[in-house]
C-alpha cells in the first residue's frame, strides 16, 4: 500500500521532471527566429511525432502522392509494424520525454489487420504517446468495430483518434473514384464522422477526428465551402496542406505553383470559410513558414478563439499558461491523472485559479451568455501545414549533417525550418530524430527500397 501511494504521488506531481528536461532541450535547440512569445515548442510541448517504414502501402491513387515509388511494393505485415513502432516509440520517449502526441502513419493504416492496429496503438500508449491513426477515410464500419473490440467482443480501446484525408485529387475511393470537386466528397466526410458517433453510442468509445486536405490550384478556392460544411460534421481539427513536390514524381500531374497557393493565400481562404480573421501568432507551433494554427470553438455558426490576440489580458493569460503549466504533460496523460495534477497545481499556486477564472469571465462576455445558453461549444482547431519540396530539403539537410550553416538565404531559411520542425520521426538504428520533411523528401526512397526486399509482395501464381 505504501508503495502504491508513493507511485500515485509521483505520477500526479504537476511538473514531470523528465518532460520538463525534454522541453528545455527542445527550446535550446530552436533557432532564434522562432523563439517568439507564442512559441509552444520547448514551453508546452516537444512537438508531434510520427512513424515511418511501418506500412508504406496504400490502396488509393493520389496526385500528388508523397510516398516513394516503392511504397506499394512493400507487404503490410503486422509483426513488422509492431516491432518497428515499439523501437521508434522507445527512442522518442527517451529523447522527447514521457508525453507526446504521435501519428501512426505510413501508407493506409486500415490495411493493417484490426488486431495488429489495436496492438500498435496500445504500444504507443505504453510509451506515453497519444496515438492518431492516419487514413484516407475509405473505411468500413465493421473494421472500426473490430479495432475497438477484442476477439471476445469486449472493448479494448476506450478512445481513438483518427485523421482522415479527403480531397478531390484522391482517386479510387469507393463510390466516387474520381471526385469532380470537393463538395462531391461531403457525403463521404460525413459518413466517416458518423461512424465514430455510432461507436460512442454503441460501445462507449470516445474519439477525436481531424480532417486533412491537400491544396492545389485546382481546389484552393473551394476551401471556404469545405470549412463551412466540414466544421459542422464532428471533426475537431481541419488541416490544409499546400502541395509540395515530394514522393513519387509519376504522380505530379499538374503544377502546384500555378495560381496562389502560398501560405498567406491558403490561410486567407480558411479565414473566408470561418468568417473572421484567424490570429496564428497567439500560439505558434514551430516555424510559421511551416505551420499556422488557430485554436477556438464554435457556438452555433460562429467561431471564437480561445484567446484574443488583440486583448493584452488574453496574451498575459497565455504567458501565465506557459509559465505555470510547462512540464505538466497533457498529451498521453490519463484524464484522471491529469485532473489530479491540475488540482495539485492549483493548491500550490492559487494565483493560477484567479487567472483562469478571469479568462473565463472575459470569454463568456465576449461570446455572449445567450449564445452559450443556446449552443453547446464545439472546439475546432484550424491548421495549415506547408511541406517543403524534396529538392530544397536535400541540400539543406546535407549541410545540417555536416554542421554547416549556409550563406544562401534560401537554403538557410530551409535549415531554420528544419531545426524548428514540429514533427519528428525516430531512427532507432542510429538513435537520431529527423524532421518529417527530411524523412519524406530524403530518406523514404532508400528506406522503402530496402523494405521491398525485406517485405516483398506475395507473388501470384498463374494457371
């Protein structure tokens, strides 16, 4: 009993020393250009994480496709996935601390047998990761039930997170193999979200859903309509990614530079859909040349930010948030443990309670009591990720590996973005972490060529 009490006391300490140390290392490694008042990395989070080389195959054809030429020549193998994810998560836990959000990503996650998929998610949770499965969304409800329920029919996953990618450049989706526009995909987006609502009703499985969309000149002007419709469907995050020249060049069937699909233009289209400006400097996740984020919630049809960047009191609340909650470790922490941490924090620092209450009063006044009485708040985060072209990443990464900072402004900017990357992938074979743009633009081709030999597709006998 005494041992259990000591363990409980340790687990519910507000500040996790290992996580705090990981944050300090992350902050020290950031370039000065991103050490802004709103920077999240090194203060609240070490960043997001992702898997690689675990199941590169996919059963849709997309333009663009970020997978290498050999991705679909690799067999999906559950044992390989579990083994690799175990090793990668162990390294991430050592280097990035005991708590983080991590994406189970490669090709199409639902090509994994449900039992292997569930076992992999549990591996990630054992390493303190809150996993998110990345899918194209062309998924059967039976698969999801087999994922969350064990062979005995009992619930084995109490919560799941999925990011579903829908856009009109994805070909081969059942029922709509060649979408004419983004609006034609709305029934499929809605169907995906509704499956998880039914999982909650039938089995008590909670979920968080993100919606991803690649942006090209062909669909950039359709973003506002996508925002207006998809924000109603139950997704907690809407993420838009301007296309980059990464992966299989055979799938680069159009120019991604024609029209205006730069970060400012894409963000402006998101703002048009939301119906108000989105301040992406209140919280910054890495380099704003790569990531823009706006956190808030809907009341009815109106979206409101959690913090107003034009209100000095809200910015002071943000600064207090970083100061007092740094090292707590929200991602991957069980809700009951997190609640205990926050209670202990409030007891030890009662000023935090006053700051939180003052923010709550301001927010209620800002959105209106009437709106709160009429509508239930729906948290929705808007994100834009700007990946870099492989041709830009390769020379910059080569210089980074040699410890050289380029004199060329363009190459140096790429190096800065890589150093501030919010999204890391682990290489247990040499103990290193690499930015996602390096993984996809530089390392994936050779890695998938090796996997093609290690996990060859089964041959088909004829006759």
